[in-house]
């Protein structure tokens, strides 16, 4: 087993517990100091009145920094800290998942490769369970990507096109940047598969014009389409895409520079986890 795994597991659980305490304090202060806003968000609590609807409302309230308009500097500082804490926890959790999957894949008892079908089943179940347009908007991302990976190209195209049609209605949504990326990513990969390289390059550039998102700003964009096009020799389009990604990916730790150098040298970079996000 990867030596990092038990350390990350402890960090994930302790960070989760601390996050719950911070979230409880945040909701309690919101209720006591800004009752009207708390009620407008659906009267959220940590457990007793915690639904998908008010959970998403609180998440939007934090990520859009709506708390800044309340005129309460102390509360705003605490909310900003919680916002940063949530982003850091998300990074930690994804790192744990990546390490866990890598370890499981390397040491599977039967020696068999992990198939994408369970991920597709999970994605399509979430899509089928969506009760609102907003929930559907969130579920279509994974449904499109996992359908393509599982070889269900027709379904992948259908989900991606539907996601594309929903974009104008959710421009202020925290998931908008993910949706711009994922819809173009899947449609571009389908275009490569069908031999429509120019169309695929247009989708790659459209993906790079995403405004970003909490996930993309932290972990970076999905490089699957870029890799597909590099395998077809389309270096210039990929280099242009890397430059577009710099607008939102400020936490790349030099990866975009390194990948650009490798592409200019005629090599295909090892994109690692950025083929999964």
C-alpha cells in the first residue's frame, strides 16, 4: 500500500471533523447576526435541516462571497476563512482519492484492471435522481465524461450536447466553468474519434475559454482532449490551450510551463491526475 495513504486518511478525517465544527459556527453566527439572510438560504443547520437545496444555497453564498454585502467585517473574515478551508479540504480529499485509486490499481488482488463501468453507473444514477434543472446541470458533467470513457459514445454526445444547451441558464453558477470545460471536452474527444480534427481543436479552445471554477482553479483543467490532439500531432492548438488555462489556473506550480516545453520538444507530457479531473 502507498505509504502516503494512512497519513492522508488521518488528515481527511481530522480535517472533515474540523470542517464540520467551522461550518456549525458559521451557520450559528449567520443565524444570530443576520437572521433574514439565514432564512433566505432555507434556514440551514448542520444536520437537522440540511437538504440539497439549502446546502447548495449556502455553497453559492460562500463561493460568490455574498457575505461581503452584509456589512459585517468580522463575519466576512470568518466566512472567507471557511471558504479557503473548504477549498483546501477539497484538494486534500482529491489527493487522497487519487492516491487510493493508484494504490488499489497497483495491488488489486485479481490483477484485473479497474473498469469504468462502476463510475458510469454512479454517474447515471445521479443523473436519474436529479429532481431539479440545477441538480441535472451538476450531474451531466460526469455522465458525459464517464459515458465516453466507457465507450458509450452516443450517450456521451447526447449528455454533452444537453449540458451545452443548459449553459446560458447557469452562467452565475459555481459549476458553470466545469460545464463549459466538460461539454467541450467530450464533444472534442468524439470529434477526434470521428476524424474531425479541426472541430476537435475548436472545442479545445472553447474549453480553454472557461472562466474556471473552484476545482479548475485549484487542480487545473482536464487534459484528455489535449492529449488526444497531441497524439494527432496538433501541437500548436495545445500550446494555445495551455496559454488560455493560465487565466484561471494560478496554482499550477509550473506545470503549464513544463508541459509547454515538452510539447515544443515534440513530446507528449505525462498529465497524471489531470487526465481524470
